[in-house]
C-alpha cells in the first residue's frame, strides 16, 4: 500500500500540500479484517455495535470528539466541565449534543455531512446507540468511517439495578443516568484505544484493524485481539461458524489468512438428496382458495345452469380419464415389446468353435 501510494505520487508529478515533511506518509490508509460466517447472525444483542480494545490504537493524536448523549444534555456538559474530569480528555471533546437536539437541528443531508466533517470521532451513549441510524442516516452509516463508538456514560455510578433503596424503576434509571467524571473519562479513553465491531445481519463483516504506517507486528497483535473477541463472545459458535478471514486495504485485493475445512456448522444441515417440499395432509392454500371460489360461483347460478355445469364437469373428467387409460395402454405395449427384445438378446450365447 505504501509503495502504491509512492508510485502514484511519482507518476502524477504533483506534491501533496497536506503532507508533512517529517512524516512523508501522513495520509494513512486503513487496513480491514473481513469476515465471512457460515450462518447468518440473527441475535440482536450480538448485532449491536461493540468495542474491541486493541494494543495499538488506530486513532491518532489531536483528534476532536463529538459526544452524543441521552437527554437532557446539560447534566453531561456539567460532568465534562467538572474539576474532577481529566483535562487531557476534556480538551479532545469538541461538542456535546443531546439526541433530541441532534434530531431537530440536523435534518437535512447537507447539515449531517457538515457535522461529520467537523469532528474526527463520534461517540454516543450506549443506551441510545441503536436509535442513531434512524437519526444520522446513510451519511454516517453508508460507510464505516465515522460511525459513533458506544461509550458507557453511567460508568462509576454503579449499576442502577443494584441500589439498595426501595425506588421505582423510573427513579432507579434517573439515579444512575450520569456516571462519575473519572468513570466517564476512563470510558472515553478506552473507546479511543478500541475498534468498532458492527456485525451486519448477514454473513459478511469488515472491521478496522490498523493503518498502513503500522508495522507487521503491530498489525498482527491488533488482528489477534480482534479475532479473539470475535471467536470468544461476538460470533455464535465461535470458530465453528467462521468460514474465511481476509485482510485488505481500501482498494487492494483481499489476502486470505484463514479458511475453514468444513463449509457447514452442523452435519444435519447437509442433505443427502435434493431438497423436496414437505407434503402436508389436506388441502393446500391454493386448493382451498380454488374450492371456495367455485362454491361462490355455484351459489350465483340457478338450478338449470348448475345442473348443466356439473354434467359438463363429469363429462370432461370422464373423457380425461379415458384418454389417460388409452395412453397408458399404448405405452405399456411399447414397453412390453422393448423388454421382450432386451430379454432375448441377453440369453443369446455365442457359438463355440473347437
């Protein structure tokens, strides 16, 4: 990937003005791990976006974060400006916006594109992460570039369900709605050292595992961390359900690094003969609809027309039956003659000459 970028620059003869002299390959490209499973993933809990912590972070320094929170947003703003909140993490947060305000202010396609261009990373409260695709739309979710990372904004406050006070469910949720400054800051730092695994309800998924500037050892450690999380807790049946793994760049061919020996997870799913539909007892839906239609038509006819229709129906059935019997008899004669000839040929023996 580095060689291709260098050759492209030399061929064009134009220098990238955004390139830094100290870091000649400033424009870094992502490297992905593509995964194909044997069975489609249907578990909704597994399909929710998950974070996987990797040894070598993909996100660089000097990034700007947009934090999307549950309503009301004011309590989260007060949390970030609190003196106990680490200043290093606070400087990275460029904006805090609530879900309701996000829904009202950014309705148009252009406004969403402008928001996406203003910030490097988007993070969202894990309690509203499943509502964001309908709010942000395909601007954020058509590619995996800036999909919001889920963070736990109740970190440090304890789990609301474990409170000893005898409160109603609404009060319990309200008590645990905001975490502590140290807990929330720790969650944000963990998200910055993680990659997002967003499994789709299909058999194919791609995950960012590194950048082109990383060494092969760093990429290997990141891939091992992601694969361990996939096989351990994210993919149903683990290795048994994984068919193939590739690594690739944005515009490179996929390099296979693992291929399953078996193409199925359960031998019961493999058929010994072609599939045939199950024959159920009684009428099918089409037969039942046809019978009801005929009964409704007969109700509209008078007695003479009904008798004539039934007589014609009997004649047609009788003629059809006679035709089938005639065809069967003619076919049986031909078969009988053919079988007789084959039998005579099978018993003939060559003459012996001595």
